[in-house]
C-alpha cells in the first residue's frame, strides 16, 4: 500500500514542514474527502441543507415549532435532492476501495479494469452476462415467488416525475459499482495478497454476495452465489471489472424499471400477496353490555 516518506506520525513543534509532491497532495486530498464523507461530512451536508430548507419557509426559524406543509413543487425538489445525495453517498465506499487499491505508478482504475480502454468489448461481454445471469435470475425470482420462498420486492412506482427514471438508473449504477468493485476488484486483490487460491477467492466472495442478499430469501441467496461464481471466474479470465459492472447495472435497470411494468402486467405473480381474509368466528356474538 502507498505510504509517503514525507508524512510523519505526528507534528512536533520544532519539526520542519516538508512539502508534499503533487501526487502526494492529490492523494491526501482524496483521503481527507473520503474520510469526511464516511463520517461527519455527510451529516454536515444534510444539516446545511436542512437549514437552507428551513430558511426558505414563510415562517421565521424561531417560530418553526410545528410541521408545515410546503408546496408540492418544493416538496418534490427536496425529495429528489435527498434521494440523489443518498445515492451519491452510497458511492463513497467504492471510492475508498479504489483509493486503497491505488499504488504509485499504477492507476487503480486500470489495475482492476474499470476504465474505457476496451469499452466495446466490455459492453459485449456485459450483454452476454445479462443473458447468462439476468434471464435465469428473473426466472428464479418468479419461481421463488410462486413457491412462497422469495420475499416480495417492493419496487418504486414509475410515476410521471421527470427525475424518477434518472434516479432509478443512478441506483442501478451504484449497486453495480458497489458490489463489483468491492466484492471482485478489491477483495480479489487483497485475498490474493494473503495467499489465497483463486477458487477459494471466487467461492468465498460468491458466498459473501449471497449472504448480502439473504434478506430476499433462499432463492436469492443461491442465485447471487451463482452470479458471484460466474462473475469471479470471468474476472479471473478477463482481468476487468467493467463488463461485470455493465452486466450488473443492466440487470438492476431491468429490475428497477422493468419490475413495476411486470407488476402491472402480471399482478398475481409479481404483485404483493393479498392480505388473508379474516376467518369468520363460529362462537356466538357476545351480548352487548348495557
């Protein structure tokens, strides 16, 4: 891992300041930004936005002691902004993984194949993975729902808002980057450094991927484990994360955008399970009290 010889463990009062090189300064600023965004920075940004939102109301800050009902346009704007920030903050762990993979003279993006040097081939491989993984995955979900073994997916409705589709696409991209960069790019590198064999890495990261989706039910665990094995084998063979990110993002786009359409077309299979009807009581009705 990268370490600067110019950065000391502490700053003594009589210790002379040694300027950092340009590369060291850029890396230090990235480090500061990631640490802040993972800790107090997120709360600070939300707090500032909350203050701005409060200042825009018709009532002064000192009188804002009860719930106010902002206009529909203002409500929609702040809802979209907070959703966008939520997706953006979800990408910070990805930035941390890339930061930790960065070595002097070797870009982490090039190292794990998360660049656009071979985008045409990556796109073709990603589309092939969608056919191999995505279509059977949807069939597995439908089978799990029919057997009552898979949790109902609560998809966001496709409302007519201008920002609905972009936010869903951003959510799909965030999920693809998070799982493939961390499960594949980062863990493959670190576990290989610990001396693990390739199949031990592939199977263990696939098991972690399955556990990550355990809340959806056993079929989802098995499906994501199989996806992890296939994606791990492909990364070992291709040495590039980009096809995996493309495939994962496309699969999630189908899930996020296509799923509400499937609910509308086949509500019995993809829609929520109907609430059970109350069982009629066979006991006589109690006599009303006087």
